[in-house]
């Protein structure tokens, strides 16, 4: 059985890791390099690095900090933020990323997914979807959750996978930072629509939330979280130990 992955997420703004609630009210947490090293040593299966204001500010991702992070860790690294072209994929991969996450750039130019998958392989292309309910419908948001694209999320995610995305990160804006559990309804809809790995993001508040995620939705491949790991509310070794006790396969 494929092991479930536990993935900390570094939301980076102005060179520092930050965290907010519902994508708003960002507070300073720590140095991305220091946190990345800590997670690599603590048993995280992968690490996600988002330059969260790159798209909104219309600039390229901070590659100097990214290169420092990549040098310090020995686990797969997914990087996103300001990815608008195949050249951006190339630049980020050369800095040490293993996978590249694209969101707003794909909304502007969906062909970037096809082009990048052709050049670097499907496994390298991750579609990150920021999704929020609007009048009961799952809608895709861009520019760090600021702009409602009007697109229905499940159809958009299916389209991205058809174009070549090899993995999907589902960021629930409704549950982000709220710590009341993952958005199971949204994740269930996505896992039933695609046949590539799906990563759940947004809402983890305790170990029980991860147990509930993987028990209720066995098709979900990974759980991603930020603040509960950053502030030591949940420690990854303890989380994995509890998941193993619950017969959920994890890499210890």
C-alpha cells in the first residue's frame, strides 16, 4: 500500500515564512531556511515552498532564498509562486526544486501545463488550486486567493490533469488556518474526478484531523499543513506514530 505523505508548507513573503487565516492577516513566523532544515530532519516526506505574493506583485519568485532552502534539505521540494512560463519552471528547477506548482500562471495560460509536462514530465508539474465556495459552488481563485476567476473548480482541475499535471494540491480557502479539519467535501469531489495524487491543504488543527482525512478519504495521497507544524502544535514524528497506530500507512 502506498504510504501517506505528510507535507509542511512554507508560505514565504518578503523572504520570511508567514501564516494567516483564510489567506488573510499574515503574521511573521520564521526563516524559511531554518524551518526547511528542521522539517527535513523531523521526518517530513516532502516540503512545499510558496512565494505567496509573487503573482499578485507581478514579479519572479525569490530564487536566492529557494536555492538556500534546497541546499539544506534531503526530501522532495515543490515550489510555486509567480510561475508564468516554461522559463520559470526551468529557473526554479535549476535552483533545486523537484516539482513546480502552478496556479495563477496556468489560469492565464493553461498551455503552460502541457508545455512543461512535455519538457520535464508529468511528475514535475503540480496544479495548485485555491478553491472557495461561492453561492454553494466551488470556484477557483487566483493571485493568492484574491481574485474569483468564476471558473468551476472541479472542471478546472480535471482540465489541468488532462493537460498533463501529475499532481493536484487542493487549497481550501474556506478552511485555511481555521484549524477545524480538512475540507472533506471538496477533497472528495476532487479525488473522484481525477486519477493523479491529490494533496489536501487547509484546515488541519490536530492529529485527529489527519486521521479523519485519510480514513474518510483513502484516495487522498497527502496532508499538507503550515501553522500547526510551525508553532509546534503537532510534531511530525508524533503525528506519524499516531497514524501508524491507526493502521494508516506512513513512512517512519
